[in-house]
């Protein structure tokens, strides 16, 4: 009897604290995701615009400095400096 009563109390306490979502919460989440997506797209557009203006030398320097094969990396002996200052 005590075990059944204990299980009953545990079950009701778990069900009482279960998460519920309302339409308001899901609407706010969708709006927040849309705002975050638009911010991310704006950053992506700015980055694409910048990258399209780089010279061939800058692109080659970037590949040589940062692009590595999968599973490998190198630790530079000196801090990386950008040689193409405007």
C-alpha cells in the first residue's frame, strides 16, 4: 500500500511540473528565430561583399595561412598579421 501511494505521489508531482507550451511562447520563439536569421543573413551578405573585393594575393595568403587538410593544424611561431593593410 505504501509503495502504491508513493508511486502515486511521485507520478502526480512529475505531471504537475511537466513543461507546457502555449501559442504565445511558440509565436515569440518563431519571431525571435526570424530576427536572428535576418541578422545572420545580413552578416553573411556583408562577408560575401568583402570577400568578393579581395585580390588574388589576399586569397592565396588566406588559403596558405588558414586552410588546412582535415585532421591537421599548425601552430604559428609568430602572431598572424594581415599583410594587406589599406
